[in-house]
C-alpha cells in the first residue's frame, strides 16, 4: 500500500491488518512495526503505536520515507480441542513525503498598435511591466520572464493589423517573501501559492478594468489598445529540490511533488526527479547523486 504524507504533518493511521481480519475477533494480538532503517519503531519519539497496532509517524520529513512493515502475531484456538495455533501476518506500507507544487502563472495578453516599428511599443511594454509589478508588489510577487513580439496580421474584414503579443510570468518569490514565511510555523508553500494566485487574479482584474477604461473614460483613442478577451493565464508547477512528479509511479498523488526515490535526485525547481547515472545515492529526497 502506498501512503503519501505532507511534510511536517502526521501520517494517517497505518493499520496492522487487512480489511477481512478487522471484522474478526483476534486472540492475543502482538504487533511489531519496523521502520525504513530496519529497526523496531517501539519507543521512537516520532512514532506512536497504539494498543491495537495502529502506527502514526509524527512530523513527517523526506528522510522518513520508505517501507514500514508490520508483523501481526495472533492465535487461533480450536473450539473442540482448545489447541492453539500461532498465526503470523505481514503488512507493508510504502510511505512517501510530499509537498504541494509551487505555482507560478504564465500570462498572455495582446494589444493593437499602429505599426510594428513604432518606438512607443517598447516604451509601452516597459510601462506595462512597472504598472503590473506595482499592482502585485504588496503580495511579495513579481513579474519575471517578460517579453513581447509584434506581428502583422491580415484579417478578412479589417485588412492588415499589427499586434503586440505580450508574455510574462508571475512569480511568488519577490524580495521579502522569506520574511513572510518566517511567520508560518511549518512549510510555506500553501501561503506562497495563495499569494501568487491572488496576484494573477489581481492582474486579470486590471485588464478587465483597462478594457472598461479605454471604452468609457478615455476621450482620445490611444495608439496602443488592449485586444478584448485576449488575456489568459496558465499555471506553471515547480517542485522544491529533492522532490518531483511521477504520474506513473505515484498515480494516487499525481499532482503532488513526491520525494525523490533512492537512485534519483532533483537539484533545483524542476518538476521531475533525474536518474543518477551511477546510482550512489541511497536516500530519499536527494538533491545530488553524491
């Protein structure tokens, strides 16, 4: 059974029996839980084993990932002869640490312009970046990887038009984001993802209001105009170092950034774990092969 535990949280109860056995009476049960390091979990500060053999791993970290096995010893007593037989059952859980993916947003918008060679195009682009950056700066988010291209477009009804195709990314790690995270008792990704979503939505609202402003409040039609309904945004996921996504191996947590398994690593914020050419790394959550 595969179990996924968000970092810094407690695992769900791992039950040392199957569904069929849980419906029966068990005589003289004894439970032995072994952790990924091959040692008995009894007495470990991070492991809580109940009287009925349920295990909770507390404050889960990537290094705690791996195989948790439980051996259940119990007896069957023959009704007529009272003969006792000891039964041994073994259960294995593969437990993986995971994080929520870090989100950024790729934003796309278009503007009409009088000509692609217009010097005002570049000035407009720089001004737009400053306005959008100021709009989201209080959320500790900023604009990155911004660019624009001008294309000439022939339309059946309006002839030749010129449009600016503007791309930019909203990133949640602007200056000051670490200070915000220090106020969070454990992991900061939930707060980070909430901030960047708010920033992307605020920019979307800006373009919605821009359309209204240009239509109703501007007396002189500007040279560069917003193309109605051209704004769109696409989420971009990334994983922290030591984590990655694997839709085949972790189908039940496909959207999660799951800890890299032994023999793999992730040195940066990519979405997938890399395979070590010479598998020296034997730990979960490796950031390099050594």
